[in-house]
């Protein structure tokens, strides 16, 4: 089955109005085949939606695990929908590690995102210690299965999964195309054990030090359907070059 590639830029806690403007201007010229999504911090979502071309998707980087109410400082999925988001990144390793997000909480967020009609981008990934201990497959498939068990495999017909090895994030040390492909194939197989059709249609992104010069080889792997880009999504030139590598 042919899956349309998807490239998403996760700005993390970077950027501002000037980056929104320069990205919107540059992406107005984009004509590639990949679906493109930009994920700026919360305060820039609404103005990004106003400025970005309609064909470019908008994503948030986090969401509350609750629908609404007395949760000071939290942002509900319905609010992200109203701000023009189509996607929400869930369970990024920085949130798992720095904010102690659990698989159960991530599954609740996943459900909230879908209840608001948005597409969750569920991140999974192993640390260097877990990889060196030979636990990569168990860790990443465990993170995926925890959400499958909570929300049901059918929900993955409207979701994206991103494999982001923690040791490759922001380190300049990308997984080799072969290393990444091996984990992607394992993740797809793990989902296929739940539902083969959904596994075949699921878009599996790779993230971790993707740059304009290594993206094409990564994206050429049979189970890699695009990328989740951090540092290289912070300048329009490098982000668009990566989008164009997903042809
Ligand atoms: P870098 O591309 O900066 O390694 O970040 C990857 C990432 O964490 C995207 O979510």
C-alpha cells in the first residue's frame, strides 16, 4: 500500500512570530508530494493558522489529558481544534522524561485528541541505555501497545506514530537508515498483530537529528513514511529541503 509521506516540524520551545512569518512565506512556494505539518508553541498557533497556506497542516506539541475544567495552565484538545490545529504531538520523549508523563496519561491524551477530531502523533523511542541492553524492540513496542490496549487498535486508523530514539534527538547522532528501518518494521509488525490493515495504512515517521543531507536515505526505507523534525525545522530552507526529500 502506498502511504502519503508526512513531514512535521516540532519547534519545541523555540521560534516566535518572525519564524511563523518566514515559514509561512517559504511554504507558500512548497509543491512537494509530502503532507507538511508545522508545530509551533501554543501562543503562535492561531497566527500560524492565519498565515500558513491552507494545504499546510498545523500541530500542537502537547495537550491536556482532560476535556475541560479547573486545570490551571492546561490546554484542551477542543481549544487546539478551534485554534486551527489538525494534529497534536503526544508522548514526546522530552515530556516523558522531563514531565514524567506515563503511558496511561499519554493514552488519555491520545483519546482526548481524537475526541476533538484531531490526529495524534504518538512518539515512542528508547534511550541509549535501553538500546545497549538490547531492549529497543520491547521498549518501543511496549509504548505503542500501552496506547493500543487503552484506546483500541481501530483508533490507529486516524493516528500517526513517530519513532524517535532518545539518543538521536538533538545530538547530531542520527540512527542509520538500517537501524531506523529495523525498528519501524518491528513497530508495524507489532501493530499488524492487532490489525494488519491498520498497520499497513499507518504512517510511521522517524525523528532524531534528521537534516537535509540525511533525510532522503531515511525516507527511502520501506517502513519510514516521513519525519518529525526538531532543530532543522527552525529555518525554512532546511525544513523545506527535508520536505522535498520525502518524494
Ligand atoms: P532533532 O531533529 O533536533 O534531533 O529533534 C527531533 C525531535 O525530537 C522532534 O520531535
